[in-house]
């Protein structure tokens, strides 16, 4: 589909895809650092850009059942984390609509 | 420009017009003193005799007729002025005599002379005698005149008198203090030349007096002193008006005054004359060479193709890039081509050999755009990595502008400016020579493309998401001049260009697959051109041919648009007609979907308009009229189901078509060989087109191969639905008719509600609900009339298989079918086991 450019973020600390350095999110958008993914540490972000979302699936996480979708860098199609669509436990509801990016799959770009 | 006044008649008439200010009174009636008194000074200046001598005329002249609705006096005076402008003084004089109008009253002439000769006091007196516009600032006019006087005095170094003028004449007028100060500072000038330079004034001997006169005359009532070159300015307005109305204006020539100017739509490139399909992925860029002989296209397939426009064949395939091509630029002399790519490199190619001369790899992200300096010795590349780099032809970087992530950039043709648009929705304009930034401006939306006009004065921006329009800006001020809307542009890069002779048009691609063209002068949408499927990414106009432009799209095609070629009528396609009987075996059946519904909303309108029969070919030709709704996408050879009979169109026009009926068709169907000559009602038929791929399947597959005809033996109502009972002519078809099965009657798929069979007789019944009754002609048939019948083909296939297994041939003869053989084998086996 046509030529379209990646979104470029404007801040002092930007996280990008480890593979191709495409901007993904700001340091300021981190909501929590207390997550673990398949590759180790992961952060919960408020918004991310330049990603494409996969189909939603139900997964059992350490915190309970959730519906999540994997997100990948739109430039190189490498998976970078996932997005929470729905949390079955009420206490986990704060995650809905937010994104997890795995620290292993990110680099600092500036 | 002195015009002699001959006779008092003309004076009086001029005075008349001078007083009224308008020229409504075309009568040149000579008036008496009363009239003369209305004009100050005027009468004092009359030559010679008094108005009394006007009475020597025996009778007042009759009012002269108007010139086709225009005031005769106005026209004549304007013509006189034009003659004088053109230099035909003698003719002007003769015209004045003959028409008895003068261009200017004597007062005006004297005033003119006074100004031109520097007789300032006299000029001032006369100025008050002339009719001045009410809203004119008299003080300003006086100031101007006295300023001229002052400057002229300084020029001859008469400083004391100049000072006197300044004090006593200029100051009391209460004009701006700054002006007074600047004038007084001019007194310090050493020489006349210095004065002229400082004041931007060319001296008494130059044009300054003329200019003064022009300025003054603007404030004098137009009828007294006609604005200069009035005819020329009127004609100019007419031309502008015609040009602005001409939507397809595609020439640079000024229109002739002999005819009303109007450009024909057929002279505008509206149709696709070539489609270039060599690219293997979306084409993102297209540009014509500056000499208009070649075309370069860049694609997501990583290649650039250079085409020859004579035969539209590729000359070079440039394949060195390892990323999609985002941008291309021919050098000003067309000897080189620059390509920008998502592989973060820009490459310089030789267009004659197709080889890569240089690769510029300094960028750290996609190279988005490039532009040549007009001398072809340097070029700029821009990238979203925040840098714009100026290179020389050796691939050495000369200068870098840092800061903006650039989507597109241009260098003006005069080499003065570099303009770029960035991701932060800003326009940046730099001075290309000094490389300093001139200004930047917030655009309020993302712009994906910037183009510059040939005269280097205007830039055209494509605005994307949220704004979705094109904007024309003045490059010096950055202010919006005009908007052009209609395109769709949400997510992707869509590009634009100027085009047409004299760049009369603005063209853009769009995400809705159309190419949009507007008139640059007034923003009117000229054309929306469909053709591409998918986004039209880029457009380019041939710089040397105003009738050709190109567009590149996501559908991997590059379309060349030009003036419409001779229209090719669809009807002229060659096809051979085949009678129905020969078509049946072997050929693919034309499946027509029957759902009880006809395409045509008005069943009354389709009637056989004529039937002709040819004895030699034994073929009957049917013509059906009023079929425009179903002929919209018809082609020769298409199948149309006529009363359930699949027939081939042998010819068609906008709303009629003809089909041929073979003897077999005539045997099997209800079509008459000829129309009953005295029938008051036309013979009506059901018509349906063949099924297309995207419809809902609500009936059963009907082939349009009629099996037999049946007659209506009974018709009765069951509430509002009507039940028809049919009896077939050939009883064999009863085998295939089952209750709740399908039968196609006159081409309409109907459910069988009841079946009756017995010795040598059979019938079935169908029920037609209200809706069906409206839609098909069968509902209107009466007992005794015939219908075409096609039974469900599946029944026939099943029957044949069963007969094969049972060993009974079609004619009932036992032939030791499969079942029998199986039984035989089993029996033999059992028997042999027993032994």
C-alpha cells in the first residue's frame, strides 16, 4: 500500500526496535517497569507507534487470564511485545489498551 | 496631446458631461448660457465667441443613437484616446471633428500642459476647476504637485526657494511628518544626481511629470479625464474573464480578440494512451526528463526504469538499490539521474549508459527527496534522519543543513531558494546561495510533497491526514494563495505537480485511485480521472508537451494520459454468431442465476420489437427494444436469457439488441417465427443477464437451455398468490419434476408446489406470489398460452448415472449394466466357494 513514513518521536529518550531502530515509544510513556516477558524484563507503555497488531488470543499470564495481541515493528516485522485487550481480573483492568515492550528487544535511539 | 476644439457645440456637450459626471445624456443638444454657468472657469476659457453663437444652429441636432446599448459619447471618446495612444493623431482629430465629441475639455488640456511644463501655480488653479472625485484627498494631490515643484527646484540648486516651498506650501498641508522630514533631508544633497538617487526621482526632464499627471488624473473624475489607456484595460479585463472561464485552457498564447476564447475539452489529455506494466511492485515515483523525450519511474521493487517515450519501451533498468525507490530527479541537462531509496542511499546514474556513477551513503535513514541546483553541478538530498546534504558531482558533501526531518524538498529554478517540508508540519525556506534560513512556517498539517512553479514564485503542497487538500503558497511570504480540494489523502505519500502550457493546471494523485486536475488560477476542479486501481502515488507532466502527463500507482502501472484517440466503438469488435444447437455440446454453459427476480424493474418495457426469418440460413433474428438497463455492460457474444433461453447477442445499440434463433431453439421454445401482425399487445419477454461473481445465490443454476414448452392448463388464485398448472408438450420431462423441486419457467426459477402424473399425462403447479407476479411476464399469460420450460439439470445427471448402474440404456434396453455384473460376480464366487 503506497509509501508511508514511520512516525518519529520527539523526546530526549526514545526506545526503538532493536533490529531496525524504528521509534517505538518514549521514556516518559512508561507506566510500570514491573513486568516480565518471554525474554526477561518488560515495561508497560501508555502508547507506542510504528507497530502492527496481530489477532487477539487468550493467554494465561502470571496475573491471570487476559486477552492479548502480539505487536511487531512495522518496519522489520519483528515481534517487540504485546498489547492488552482485556483482563479478566478486575485488579488487572488498568492494563487494558496498554502495551508491553520487552526490554531485550529494544534499544535507545536518539 | 493638445486637441483643437472646433466649434462651440463640442464644448457645450463636454460641459454637459462634465457637470453630470455620467454620460447618460447622449444628446448633443446645444444648450444656452445656463449650461455654461454650471462650469467654473470653463466659460471663462471659451475661445472667442459666446455661447450665444450656438444659436446659429438652426435646429438642435437629433440625439444620436446609442452604440448597441453603449453610450455613444463614452465609446467615441475612448476610441479617440486609443487612436492617440496608438499614435494616429490625424485620425483622432478627424474623429473629433466628425463625431463632435472631444477627448478632453480645454480645461483639462490646459491642466495637462501646465503640469507637463512645470507651471505649477497655473496647474493648481486649474486643478480646482476640474471635477475631482469626492473621496480624493485634495491635500494629498497638492502635496504631490508641490513635492514635484520642490524637487525640481532642488535639482536646479535653487535651495532658498525650495526651502520656501517646503515651509509655506508643503508643511501646511498636514501630510505625514516623515515625508516632510525626508524631503527636508534631501536638501542636503550635493548634486542633482545624488538627489535623484536618494529620492528615487528621475528629474524634471524624465518621466516624473508624466507620472505626476497619471497620479493626479486618477483622482479626477473619470468622465472629465478618461483614465489612461482605457480601451486597453477594458480589453484586458475581457481577456482575463474569458481565460478564467476556460476550464481546459492549455496554451500559453494570449487569446485572440477575434473570437471568444474557449478551449475544447477534447484538446485536454483525458484518456490513457499507454499503460506501462514492467514494474513488479507498487510504483512510487515518475518524472519526465526535461527535454520531454524520456520518462523515469521508481518502484517499491527496488528498481528504476528509464523509458523512451517514442515507443514506450524501457531503455534502462537500474537495479543497484537494495531498498524501495522513493524519489527521482533528472539533472537539468538530462545527462544524469538521481535516485533516492529506503536503503538510506542516493545514487547518481548516467542516463546514456545506465551505469551508476556515484553512491551517496551519508544518510542514516531513508533518503526521502533530492533536488538539483539549476547549474547541474550540485544537488541536495534530504532524509528523515534530520539532515539535508549538499553534494557535488564527485559525491563529496559540501554542506549540511541539520534540524528537520525532511519529507520533500525543492530548489527553485532561479537557484535562489531551497524549500522543504518536514515531519513536524513545518515549511522551511532557505536562501540557497547563502545557505541561511529565511523563514519557517507552521502548516497546521502534514505535507508530503512540495513542488515549485517554473517562475520560482509559488510552491504547491500536498496536505495529508485531517486536512486533505492542496495549497498554493507564495514562496517569498509563505502565505496561502489558493486551496485545491477533492483528493483523499490520509496515511500515504501522494504527490503533485504543476502542468499544462504555461503551468495553467495543478495535478495531484489521490488515495481513491483518481487523478485530480484543477485550474491553477482559480482553483476550479477540471477533471477527476479514474483508471488506476489503488492509490495514485505520483503524477508528472511532460515539460515540452502540454498534452501529455503520467501517473504512477499502487497497481504497479504507470499510465500515460493524452488527448483522446479516435473513439473505438465497442460494437466494432469481431465475433462469430453460433446458432444455439451447435453451441450446446462441449462449450461451457453460460450459467444464468435465477432467483425469481429480474434485473429490470419494469416488466412492461421489454418487448420483441421485430422478428425476421431467413429461409436461406434457417435462422430467425429477434430484436428487443427498451433494454438499456441490461445493456450497460454488454459485449458482443454475451449471453442473455430471453424467456429462459440462453441466447447470444449478435449486435446491440444503447437500448436494443438482436439475437439469433436456430431451428432447434424454435422447436423447443415458444418463440414465434414472426410477430402476429395484428396484435395490439407487443409480445413481452423476461430478460436476464448471466450471473456475475458477486451476487447472492438465491435460486438454482439454470443454463438457459430450454427443454420443452408447456401450456397453461389452469390458473387460479389462492389468496393473493396465483397458482398456475402447466402441462408439458413432451411428457419425458415429468421424470425430472418433483414436488418442492425447481423448474425454470420462461427463465424464472420457480418452486414446484404440486405434481400430478398418470397414464400419458402429467402436470405440475407453481405458485406466483405478488412480487413474482409483478416481475415476470408469465404471470400475465392466460390459460392456453405456452411457456418455455427448463428442468433442473441435476435430475438428468442422476438419471443417467442410475441407468448406467442398472444396466438399462437410455432406450430401456438391458445391457448388463454394472449392477448386474456385480451380482453375477458375487453369485459366481459364492457358487465356486460352495464347491
